[in-house]
């Protein structure tokens, strides 16, 4: 790992074509995150925060520029290596939770482990995986909710379920997009307490938000404006 950076982005460019027009969203973003940091990226709606987060997590690719994870250029990974990277190294938390309503809360949480294994591999580790999923739910105050369906939960409980799912494979990096965007301020505060506690225990977190007050909860704030990082 170069200079303790777990994640770095160098001169990231990204445009979207909308019919004849091309919209330049990211115009040379540089960003470096140290292991154990809790970084918030703030910026106006439409400034490209989600686009950047998706690129950092390899859910999208930049037009130009390099994203490195623990020093490794992610554009050099094969499709198989990339899906393993996303499954094992990164946990994602989104504004709208993206839970599967057909599955129980517990099943949603252990799904990333199941998805990362073949049938035999899953058979071998499922006892452990279910135990870990239960422990995570208990830590997040959802021990009594394991057998419910996501649609039976409140917004805050759904987001805590999504956080448990993101933590399931012990990711080295948590990427979080407007985690409280759908919640009232007290519930949102509870979610931010969870991230603070995880960070104190060593979890590296990058969170994007348009809300300065939410960003204040992070250890460092960087601002995205006009397609670039405004302060460093
Ligand atoms: N797949 C896409 N196709 C076309 N345009 C896109 C696409 N994704 C994002 N954009 C455009 O890129 C710009 C930045 O979008 P992005 O979602 O990254 O902003 P954001 O900062 O996350 O905004 P918000 O705070 O509202 O979530 C917007 O103008 C958006 O319309
Ligand atoms: Mg967004």
C-alpha cells in the first residue's frame, strides 16, 4: 500500500452522453483515502458524487484516470477479479437500501457471502455465515428482526439491515451514498452513530452526501464542485 492509502483516484474524468449533448461530470478528480479514515465527500445535487462513488467501487468505469486500491490499478483486473473485489473488499450502502423483499432480513445479510461462493463452498460455510449475520444484526439492534421481511421494517431498520449486509464479508472499505437521505433527522443520527462506531473500530469509510451537517460527522470533508475536488 502506497503511503498508507487504501484508495486513491488520480485525474478521474467521466462524461455522459445524452443524445447529441455530452455532459462532463468529473473533470480530473484526485482523491486519496488512508486506511482507517472516515471521509465525507460533499457537493450540490448533480455535482457527480454518486458517479464518483460508483467509479471508486468499480460499479462504473472512468473515461480517463486511475483508481487504485491498496496500490493496485483496478482497471487491470479481469471481470472475475473485479466481481471478487466488489464482493470481498468493498461494502456498499445506498440511500434506498436495495434490500430484496422476498428474502428475510437474515437472508439479505448473508447473501453477499452466499453469492461469493460456489454451491459446495456455500454448503461448507453456511453455518458460520448465518451465525455471523445474526451477530451483525444483534450489534445493530435488529436481533429480534432476523426473520422479518424488509418491507415490515422502518426506514432506519432497513438501513441498518443494509449496513449489516455491507459488513458481512468484512470489507476493507465501506462506500456509502446518502445513507440518511430517506430518514428523519433522529433516525439519520442513529445511522451516523453506527458509522462513527464502525470507524472507531478501524473501518475505512467514504460517504457522499449533499448535506453539510451529515458530513460534519466524518473525520475529513472534501468538496466536489465543477467536476473537481475543491479543497484538499
Ligand atoms: N447514467 C447516466 N446517464 C446520463 N447522465 C448521468 C448518468 N448518471 C449520472 N448522470 C448525470 O451526471 C450528473 C451527476 O450525477 P450524480 O448522480 O453523480 O450526482 P450527485 O452529486 O450524486 O447528485 P444527488 O445529490 O442528487 O444524488 C447529473 O447531471 C446526472 O444527470
Ligand atoms: Mg447521488
